[in-house]
C-alpha cells in the first residue's frame, strides 16, 4: 500500500469509526460497503493487528485501534494543515474556528469578545458551544476551550486569562432575618442552598490553607445548576455558594450580598486551552492574541 492509499484508508477508517458502523461509514463516504470493509481489512493486515471488533451491535475499537485512530487523526489534520498553508490559510486569518466555554462564563465574558473578533476579522467564522459538560478537544474536533479550575497534566497548551472565586452569598432579606455570619461555624445554624456540581450538600470547605476547614452544612435545597441556586438565594431561602462570575449580575443589582470573603478557598484559574501544533492556524493565533487581554479586562 503506497502513501496515498494509506492516507485514504486512514480517512476511511476514521470516518467509519465516527459513523459507528461499516454501513453508515460506507453511506457517508458514498462507497460500496464491500470496498470499505476490504480497505479496513487491508489496513489491519498491513499493520499486523486487529483495529476493530465487529458485532451486530456495532463497532468497538481494540486497544491498538484506540491508539491508531488517534495517530490517524493527527496525521490527517497535519496533511490538511499543510494544504491550508499552501493556500495561505496559515498566513491570513480565515476559516471556521470551533471553540467551547462554560455557559454563564461564556455568555458574560466570551461571547462579547467573539462578536468583537468577528467584526475585526471578516474572513473568520466561529462555532461556539456553550456547555458545562467536560469536552474533549480531540474527540469533538475543537480548536479551543475555555476551562475553569485546576488543569490536569495534559499535552495541551494553556494560557491563563484570569481567576474566579467560590463565593458565599445571601439576599439582604435573609440576612435581615438572621444574624450575618462572622465565620464558617455560624453557617451550621442557617439554611444552605447547594449547587451540587460545585460541592457536597453535607459539608463545605473553607480557607485557602491546607488542610482546609470542613464544616457540616444543612442543605434545605440541592440543585444542579448555579442559576437555580442563585434564584433560590435571591428569593430568600438561604445562603449559597457559587462561582463569582455566576452571581455577578445579582450582586451588582443588590439582590445578593457576598459574605465570609476572608474564608474563601483558593481561586480557580481560567485558561484558554488548545492543542500544540507544528503550524498554528492564523485564525486561532489571531483569536488568542485578540481574546486573552479582553477576557482579562472583562474579569477585572
């Protein structure tokens, strides 16, 4: 199998896996299923290892297949980037930039930068996914992610653009009917609204030193979104802990009041995360240079 055939077969292999079956892959490629099956079998024979386990329920990658498809994706992307470079797409910002950010942070701090960037770079389009679920840049073919929180060791390049705090706040009406807490111990006698994705509903951690102080909390309400926790706190049900940017609007409007600032945990970093490449497309480089200082300013 020559280099051209090998690259084409790699593309077939990747497409079949992405589509979930030989039939769906063949349909997407407009190729006979017998041809697709033969090409993948030839690939396995040349490698000397099984890549796919075939069953009536679909396809499953073997361990070798998992490693090989990751390599295929990198090779195909590098070839595509070389072609884009030859056409000038690595010298002038153009094309579609795909990125993701947390929902509320994205709306408040990323979307305004995106719209300004699009006005400044008319040859670039952006697909922005706002989601709070963990997103794998490689698997979902994204150029860039905005990540909040400590980063695990990875191959990605991270550019820090700010920090967010874990704040405790309550409505003025709730604090008027209860003694304003002076320390974490006082919260044991008060009503908590817990944003479960952020912390345990039974105990919260306080302070920036290790080990942190852990206090039992009585959660009158447990919710799975920050917006619900904030709405319940504004309504006077109790105090809640959310990330600082999530409560910015309510605090500015006077609907919530931050408390116990001196007992907050260490702030979480905010990073722009992207995959290292031999050639960084100008659309990505231009966005990083444009967005980073503006996000820093918007969070100040």
